[in-house]
C-alpha cells in the first residue's frame, strides 16, 4: 500500500502506544520510512514489528523528549540511517487530571510542561535544518485544551497552550522556506493510557474519567492528523462541536466555560 508519505522519512515521538502507535502504523501502511521514539524500548520493539508487517521500514530509538541532547540524537540517528528527514511528528504527551486546589505535588506542572511543550520544542529545533532542506512538514498533536481551558486539566491545558503559541509563531517564521506546521486539536481520545496521566498526588492515574464509548478512537484521530499533514493544513479542529465551541468562545466565553465543565463531568 502506498500513500502521500510513501518513501518519506518520518520521526514519530510518543510512538509506544495510543495515538502515536496508530500514527506509526498508518504511516507505515503508506510506505513511510519511520523512526519511532518513546522511553519504553520494549513497547517500541512491539510497535516496530507491527510497522514492518504493515509494509513500512522502521528504526526504533529509545528517547526521553525532556532531554534536549536525546532529541538531537534521535534526529541524528534518523538522518544517519535514512539520509534525510521529511516530517517530524510531535506526539509525545503526558496528561493530568486534578483540581488545582487538590494538587499535592507541584512538580506535576513542570513534568507535564517538560514533556508536552519542551519535548516538542527540543525535537523541532533539532530537526529544523533537515526539514528546511527537504521543505518538510511538522505535525503537532495538540488538543482542544490548548485552545480553551478545561477543568481538572490545568497543567495539561497550560502545556498545550504553550505548544500552540510556539508553533503558531514558528509557522510565521518559516514562511518562504517550504516547511509547513500543522496543529491538530482532538477532543477526548480513547487511548486508555492511564499511566500517562498524573493524579493530584503526582502518581499515575488509576483510571481515565472518560466515556470510552463517546471518545474518538486513536486510529481515527491518527487518520485525520495524517491527512491534515499531507494537505499541509494550518490547523485541524477535529469535531464540529469543537469548531462551533471555539467560535462561540469569541462571543460568549462564559457559555463555553459552562460547556467545558459539563463535558468534563460527563467524560465526553
């Protein structure tokens, strides 16, 4: 099977599960040449085997995106192996579900910011010279929480707001280079990644308070994100309700605050 990314060299961070795993699998199915990255080498090996079976070429690089040196090594390893870089997918993420007044470990805010925001910044800065050479693409898996505040997700929402601000600014700086920046804003996605969400104590959350029947499947989120990157879209807000909500926020922000509170309470 071939597609828009056949033969393209793509780095996918956070590829050991959830949306990242689906991004890697679908890109492999299009014939991409992949470098998949995450901290868990064993899970990366599992995903790499599935990507190979799907028709892609893949190397796995155990990487902690909060370490700028490790991000540079990821890019260097990819370029050394394939000879070029065509797209960087900033997907690595860490969530948080806690009321601000109940947070016991203030380090949560820094941990989430380092993964979601600085991890994307470090990887991007390392990859930029090669992406300019190839007139490539940057795909960022952000969140609706990066466009409007969400209760119980203050640290996560702040990190995604930072991510949106950085990449909106970078997009303007890259005008004329041929490099595109695509921000993807999904709502609730049913990744089931309890260990990638922190509780008020700083420990991994034992459950994700989301109605999985109402959440978008990771495979569908990945499909839409890849299509947006292929088309070099500026931004993709994934649901009609979210699009309407962001428009209403301009004229009735209090109403949207109420909608966000109700959606979080319902988990959908």
